[in-house]
C-alpha cells in the first residue's frame, strides 16, 4: 500500500517555537549549571536546535533509551542502552525529550536521575499527546500539544524510518 507523508507542524512553526523555548530557558538558567540531557534517539534533532537557541553556557549529555520496538505502542518497559558520561550531582538537569506519550519514559528518567542528586531537574518536551497519558509527569517547557496520532520526522521515527524529515508529519496509507 502506498504511503503519503502529511505535514502536521511545519519547519517554520518548529523554528519559531524552539527559538521561544530557548529564550525562556536562557532566562531561567542564566546563573545555573545547565546540563541538557538529550534522550536518544528521537531527541537528537530537537536538542541540536534547542541548544543553539539557548545562550546560557551548558554541558550536553546523551542518554540512550529504548521504550518502543518496531511498532507504535509502548511496552511500558524502559531500557537504558547508553548512560550519561559523567555524574550530575549538584548540576541543573534539563531532560530534552522528543515526545511525551504515555509519560512512562519521563517518569522512569526522573526517578533514575533523582537518585544522582542533581541541584534541579526539569523536563523540556517538543510534543505532548495528553490523550495517551498513563502517568502524570511534569513538563516544564513544551513545544506543542498534539492529538492522538503517530508522528514522524524532526528526529522521530517509525521503525527507524523518517527521522530525517524536517517537519513533524503523519504517515497516511493511500
Ligand atoms: P512514552 O514513554 O510513552 O511517553 O513514550 C516516549 C517515547 O515513545 C518517545 O520518546 C518516542 O521515542 C516514542 N513515541 C511516542 N509517541 C511517538 C510518536 O507519535 N512517534 C514517534 N515516536 C513516538
């Protein structure tokens, strides 16, 4: 069956929102020890753009997480495939997530990082699908709230495909 890629959020809309988020974060973290934690793989594009929209000096860490297989529904099991390269004690952690869907991944990461005694820990998510929420998690900085559809592009995949699309899109079968 043929597939059609339909844009949900354009490159331009993403750029404007990421710039605004960057300005907000720059202000709030001006005198802090900011560490951006990029949750791989889906957040790599968002983190790259967000980091460049933030003026505050920062460290960037990468965390490998697997919560989805090849399909589109979560197993509820979050597996760390690559840990941070350094301790985060006393630092101000900002977890950068592509999308908060059920909330299980962020809940797990908050629990994990709290045990490492950072000075503060907050969440920045590009997308939120509230209709699918299974656990309440705080999202301190949010790009867009979206309806209950599986989205791809701007780092997000479907079975490892479509991460390189510049806009956030849905795949439709024709
Ligand atoms: P959660 O644990 O259910 O909140 O899921 C978080 C992870 O599931 C995200 O970081 C994504 O990797 C993946 N995910 C959830 N919804 C989508 C989607 O619509 N498109 C692509 N990946 C998604």
